[in-house]
């Protein structure tokens, strides 16, 4: 069944009627429990597609529903609740450079508490952070600062931060760009484990077809804002 549905979605930036829209008439589902790859050239609308899911952008036409709820109908509290259930790793990860890995990963739990979400005790927060750091294989880096980490490790900290609240949906923008083959493998293993072990649904933007082949069940190809095709992938797995 569909966790996310785009129905006839057009997104136009600005008010120029001449400009081609960032997305045009896109109808697409993200199925519960799948890893969906989103592929296409730069400017094809991939980031915009994901930004519509957590309400960072709103469609000009059409609807985006998450778990049956039209994102456009949510008020501030509704959006906050939605975002609590969606982990996001933007391109470039954006860790706080003056905070340790542990504190970076704990941040969403602290914000949650402040914003009236689940109020975990300090111990519960610490346990959740320890668990997810172990999950991404970075327990030994907990007290390090982002600058002391490799690119692949930083990406995995971003994933830990996105997953620490155990979201139903994980959205990632180019998680492996600028990583070499072995660190790419580490990151992909976390993504496929997020699905296998945490039960997350995953949507991942990538320009790398090897990434698609390694972990995706299906891939959606965008071309100049239009959905060109959605194709099934015969996954090769991350352990090859
Ligand atoms: P990529 O193409 O690799 O996904 P971009 O640099 O196109 O990355 O986009 C990164 C972010 O900047 C996205 O959040 C996108 O919405 C925003 N963005 C892209 N193009 C523009 C633009 N022309 N004006 C303002 N924001 C933009
Ligand atoms: P991709 O992620 O595939 O590179 P984007 O979704 O970032 O593509 O961008 C699609 C198109 O929308 C591009 O032409 C980009 O410049 C434009 N765009 C994206 N975000 C914004 C924004 N916030 N403001 C204006 N234009 C934007």
C-alpha cells in the first residue's frame, strides 16, 4: 500500500507563466516498506519532489498525501507531527560543527521534547542515541566532532540523526555523492538496514545507478519535471 501519494502534482516556482515548472503532473506512490530510488539529471525536480513530502514546499496543483492525509491541509502542529515521523538527510548533511556526534544525533529528541512531542527522559534520550549510533556503526565516534570524521562517517551521523526518532519514512538527497566505493557501501548498508531492521520506508535521490541497483526495489526517473518512468530493480544487494 502507499505511504506517500503524489496525485497530478505540479510545482511552479515564482509567478512567471512562461517558466517550465519544477514538477509537472507527477503521479507516483511510495509504497510502504520499499526503497524507492529517485533519479534524473540535475534540475529534474528530484529535491522538490522530496520537499513536497514533508511540507517544505507545497504543490501548485495536485495533492501529496502521507498516510492518507493531504499535507496541504495540515496546520503548524500537524506539520510538526508529520515531520517527526519523517527522517530527512539533505545534501551536505549539515551537522553542527561545535557539537559532538552524540549531541548532533540527540538534537531531534531535544526539539521533540520542546515542541510537545514525545518527552523522553535524559536516560531515554541517551539510550536512543547509543542504540542508533551502534546501528550506523559509529559508537566509537560518539565524542568526536564532525570535522574529525570522514565524509562517509558524517553521512552516517546524518542518517543516525534522521533515524533516532524511528521515523516511518526516511528521505535522503544524494547520500553517496562524493564518497568512494567502500564508504558508499557503508552508507548503503545503513539505508538497507533502516528498511530491514527498523521497518522504515526509504526514498533516496541519487545520480548513481549502482546505488539504485544495490538497494532499491524501484526507481522513478524524472526528466525536466516530468515522471518519465517507474521501473522495478533487480537488486544486487550490498553484500556482493
Ligand atoms: P540538487 O540539484 O543537487 O538536488 P540544488 O542545488 O538544485 O541541488 O538544490 C538544492 C536546494 O536549493 C534545494 O532545496 C532546492 O529546492 C533549492 N534550489 C534549487 N534551485 C533553486 C533556485 N533557483 N532558487 C532557490 N532555491 C533553489
Ligand atoms: P534536482 O533536485 O533534480 O536537481 P530541483 O528539484 O532542485 O532539481 O530543481 C528543479 C527545478 O526547480 C530547477 O530548475 C530549480 O532551479 C528549480 N527550483 C528548485 N527549488 C527552487 C526554489 N526554492 N526557488 C526557485 N526555483 C527552484
